[in-house]
């Protein structure tokens, strides 16, 4: 790990700027139904938000990730889920570190607690198993410890000007075993379908560290905006394209990236 002032604390923040996968939200799948997705992302960061929230130059970080998703309705109320991942991280000089391999493997489920004609409330729990055991590699910091993610989800749907719309709110407590601090997360998704085969998604992902564990993990927070378009090729297949950017934060990378994915419903 580099000992240069101002670089070390930012290395651990590579992990808090991962792209987010737009899942089914608060809704559960019907018994016997499922969906699978494969999402590829590319991102770059050459600046970071300092402790005061101002942008400053930092060693350039490039990241390529491939995220899988499998969800299946065990019952109408309970959906099981698997999320494997692969990633490549490259941090430029003076840090000069890279890593290629497995990301987190996530397993868990979502249970529908309450629902009404146009809304649903669920609870979700997942265990995130690390795919790397290289704690001294700056490009792997924060990926080598298990995590537990517990979240409450609320979704509602309706229409605006005749267009079907939905909104999804998720509040999460992520327990991170080992070096990284625990996190509180708040994710918001708004979707609108202006045409039967097209859907527009606007998403906000917000992360707040609940403590500081210097020197690698200072207290940090970041707020990411993601916009994407989903096109239904058939009743079973869809493709997704979009981009994301970190719009604000402190002690966090200012990341910009693109995503491309395919979805299959069965």
C-alpha cells in the first residue's frame, strides 16, 4: 500500500463506488417464476471528494465489472436470489495496483410482508461472500471480508398522464465484518413506461459510513445517480443501457461509468 499522504485513505473507497444492479425492488416473484440478468459496467475515476466535499485529483482508477443475477419465486411471498460477480480494478501510479477475479457472491431472499392494490412492503436479507483474499493489495481492499445486508423495501405503482409508473424505496443496514465500517444505505428508483416496450429508470444510491477506521477507511459518504433505458425485445427478453455518476460525497471517489445488460424472464 502506498504511504503517500492523501492516497492511502482513498484506496479503500474503490469499494464504495461499485455499480448498482436494478433488481425487482420490493415486489416478489410468483411461485415458480424467475428472472436472470447479466449486467456489464465500465467506470473511471480521476478525482475524489475530499473531507469537505470538494473535488481533488487522485490516482486514476478504472473498473470493469460483470454482475449476474438469478431470482426465483419459491412461493408467491418469498423470492430467493443469487448474485455472482467478476471484476477488474486498475489503479494508476503512484499507487500502481490491479486485480482481476471474483467480486462478491451474494445469496439471500426477499419476503413480502404487506401489500395493497398498488403498493407492497418487503424485507430482504443477503449474505455477501468475498471473492478475494488479498488484504494487502490496494485494488482488493474492502473485498476480502464477508458482509450481511438487511433492508426494508417499499414499492408503489400507478400512472401519470396515462403512462405506467412505479417508485421503489430501500433502506438498508450493511454489516461489514473485518476492516471496513458498517454502512447505512438508502436507494430510490423511479420508473416510467412511455411506450409498451420501453421503460426509463432514474435511480439514486446513497451510502453513509457509520464510523471511521483509519488510515484506510475514513468516515465517508457518497451519492450516486444512475439513468438507464430498458427495451423489451420479447415477453421474455429485455436489454438495458445507461450511465451513472457520483454527484456528491466526502472521502469518496467521483466515479463516472456506463452499464449494458440483458434480462431474461422465465
